[in-house]
């Protein structure tokens, strides 16, 4: 009988964030595949439970470890995947192992739990309806421009050493864009700094300390783009309900401040009449 792979998030700072279900997974497993055996061993010590077999599983050896772990699961072993902190496979090793198990039809159990990404996103007080995770902030100016042009809220990791330079570069491109710097989340010295990129660049001129997540507000589309898309959709709905296209275009244009000819053109694909 085949075993299973359990993907087990671990605390990003506060040990009390480990769920009873995650604790049980750590207790009942046969093997723990972990980024750093010493760090995971310390977690077991702090939880006051005896650790099973710990196997190092990090960026440098992930590819070579996967076949052996999959074989162990096929033979009936319960393998638990952890990272140093947070949810495995999200900017941490784990994707290859999860994929290999899925491809072989093995059971993969993913536990919900601590995530610096989600914690920072919500704590930033920025829009959460559409967002994207970028990994670590890029270094090149062109890539930073791409991030600032994103229509979604952007969440990214950054190192303490590079934070001042990254904020300065972002502020040079969009000084008034809202953002947040979330530092040492769930830990004793947790800090959530909100403001514009210009304000945050001035606040973090020196090297910060701890683990850092940067959250950047989405780019705002021009009002005319928003109005046109809304107006065309409204016109389409009226026409579908039986209204005459030109007459309906005039009504929608008057209500939205757009041009009737442009609306009619967008609806029919014909060039607008001047």
C-alpha cells in the first residue's frame, strides 16, 4: 500500500501558529524532507516531540532527492515536506516532489498554514482582489517598470541589504505609488510600514534587519480607459436586450461622458464617423 506526501507549512516566526493538524503530521510521519535538518531538528525540540528521520531537501539537491523520496512513498512511507518557514514549494523547494507524486498517482496532502506572502498582502491594506507574487524583487530597471505597470497588487520578497536601493529605484519611477514594507512578520519586532514609495525610500535609507516582504499597489488605469470599457459593455447589454445600436450608443454616451461614435465603433468594429 502506497504512503503519501504531506506538504506541511511551518511557522514564519511565532511557534503558536503551527496548527494541531500540522503538529500531528510532524509526529506521525516516517520521513521529513526539510531545507535544513538542523533548523527542523530545532523545531522538533521546541515542540518537545521526538523527530523521525530528517532528510535534507534544498535547492542544490532537490532534483536528485525526488526519485528516492517517491520510491519511499510508493513503498508505503509517509513523507512530510517542510521548508525553513512558511509553505513549501512557494519560493522554496518542493514543486518537483509534488509534481512527481502527482504524475505517479500518489496521494498528496497539502496543509494550510503560515505564509509570509498572504500575511503581508492583507497587512499592507492594499487591494487584495487581484494580486501576484514576484519572488524576489528584480534588480534591473526595466523589470521594475514592468512590476509598476502591473494591474494587480504585487507581493515580493527582498533582502535587508538590498531594500534601500530597491525602494530608491522604485520611488524614482513612481514616488506616489502606495506600498508597504512588512518586516519580521509574526515575530517580536514585527513592523508594517505603509506609505508611498517615496516615503518608504526615505524611511529605509539604511540597511533594515530581518526578513522582508514588499507589497506594491496596482497601477491605475487611465479614467478614459475604464469609462470606455464600462460604456461598451453597457451598450452591448442594451443591444442584446433589443435596443437599436445607434440610439443606445447615444444614451450610453450621454450617461458616461464618452463619444457615441466611438462606442458604436467598438461595438460593431466599424471605423467611427467624424
